[in-house]
C-alpha cells in the first residue's frame, strides 16, 4: 500500500459549495440565534470546514424586530460605543436599539461571535439582516432553514 498517495485536502473559498439560507428570527432568543448563525457563516456545520478559509454559507435573517431576550436583558443590557473624543462614550439600551434599529442588534451579536481578524471581517459580509419578512435576494434562490433542528 502506498501511503504517500493519501493527501489531506484542505478546503478553500474556490472549493466551498456556498449556499444561501433564510432564517426567521421571530420568537428566537438573540444569543442562541446569533451563535447558530455564526456557525453557519463560519462553515462549522460542513464537512469541508477549514479554520483559515471562508467555507461557510450566506445567511439572510428576517423579522429582526421580533427577536426575544431572556430574563431582564431587554431593560438591563446596554450597548456601548465610543467616538474617540473625551466624554464621547455613548450608551444605548437594548430596548431602544430593538425599537429603532433591530438589524444592528442581531448584526452586533453575530459579529461578536466571529473571529476578530481579516477572516472575521470577510465572513461578516455573508450576513444580511432585514426588518420584516421582505428581502431582495430572490435571485440567489435561498432555502428556508429551521434553527431548531441545528445543535
């Protein structure tokens, strides 16, 4: 037997079979939704997963305004941003962000679960979040994905 013929095949962007999925966020808890979406974007549910390459799928999240928080996070959780100037630290409550910009809330949760490097920034572009049930990606023929079936 020739053991030199065995080659470990490493997946890359060209060999990855990227698909488009639709996820309905209605009634989903924000953190659990974000962790599953981050795994799909990263490609961890695929057999060709490679840590250093973009082998994941594209995800469209709909009904961003209908997500749920567990416990008292809706009132207690704060999002912090900083302008870089003295006194430029700004706080936004989760309740206010959910009312004004629910897309940003899910985007921020998913982005925090991706790697903090150039690969993470590339993977973040595979996420599309929309308020309501309308999106403009019909040409990609996305398939509906039930997050309750994923582990």
